[in-house]
């Protein structure tokens, strides 16, 4: 699978087109998990999809990460979350399934995911204190939830550095998992707060996709003013312009055209004299003369 560019937004969305009161979601797993990436999805719909995908309990460990106070624009550079980005872009050969939702409309609560896993997979929970930067040297055997909750990002200029530090912490936690075990990372976020507005977090009140998007979804024009240049790309971009199916189709087409070219060339190279189409009367004349 060829992924077009490097960035943390599924399907290549930029901060200009992102909604203010939405935030991204990412899933990466070493197991075969039924996933379906999308540009925008409601929290209720996403929870239903995850319930269906995780009901088979595909992994031994479920790293449930909660990062509050972020926006899709926070992941617009290569340095935002390089380790998580490597897993989402296929640079980690152990990752077999991945999913990214660029804009989740409505809050997806981590406790809902943990409750789902505890009910379906009978998991135990180990809480990691991300604020103090401490974590166990090893984790007990699964099925187990590794609960990681990061502090809310500051609104200052150190946001990118803080997010990158959290990414490194998460990578260290994953490295503590037993090498032979299967794990699934569920990276849940909540929207960033903007000081110029009274209320920016959108709560989905209905199950309908139309109803959830009918509410006050305002464009993040403040992010537009500080958006990166046109050369900057987003992380974990999931558009597939050159899939294996297209590749095989092009190869088959090339093979057929090559055979057709050789066949036409062979036919056109045949040289038949005009006398070949004339009736040979010499044998009849000799016979008659006898």
C-alpha cells in the first residue's frame, strides 16, 4: 500500500478545512482488525464501529490513550508525533491494521472504550501516570488495558514540543510490552479549547449523522491564520491513489498491450509474393502434353 504523504490527519485534511470543535482519532494494531478510515465521523458512530471491530478480542494488550485539548492542526508537521506516525504510515512492519478519523464530531469517552473491552474481552486495567512520567518496568499478562491519560496541552508556543514528548512517552510504554504479544493502540482525543469562544466542545445529542452535523460546527479560521505553508503535509494521510488493485490492473494491461504489439508486428512482417495467389498451370500443361 502506497500512502501519499506524511502527516497526522487521515485522508489528508489540513487545518484550514478542519472543524473547530472536532478532534482526530487513530488506531494501530499488530492484529487483524476490521477498520474503516474516514474524514469525519460522529463519536456515536465511531463507538459502534469500534465495538464491532474489537468484539473479537484480537489483541493481548489494548493501549487506550487519551489526549485532551488537541486539534487536527496540532498534527500538521512531521515532528508532531513521529513514533505514532511511523506506525500509521506503515513504517512499522509489525502493524497490520490501522484506522484514522480526521474529525470526530462529538466526544468519544475513553471510559466507553475501556468498558467495552472489559465486557467483551474480560480485560484487567493497568493505569499509567503520564503526568509524572512514570510507568511499570513490565506489564502483566493480558488481556489487559494499558490506560494512558496525558495532560491537556497548553495554549502556548510549546504545544508542539509537549505533544512530541508525549509521543516519546507512549513509545516507551509500548516498548515495555512483551515482544511476542499483540497490541492495539487506541489514540483518543478531545477538542482544543479556544479562549475567544465561550463554548467550543460539540456534544452529539442524536444518533443520526445528519443531526450530529446540524449543530454549530464552525470553521477554525484562527487556525487558518497560523496554518503551515502549502509545502507542509499532514501526518498519517490515508488517501490511496495507487492501490494494489490498480497496480495489478496496470501490469495486466501492459502485458496484454505487449502481446498485441508483438502479434501485430509479426503479422505485418509476413511477406507473401503475388504469385502465390495465381493458379499454377504448368503441371496441367505438362500432363496434357504427355
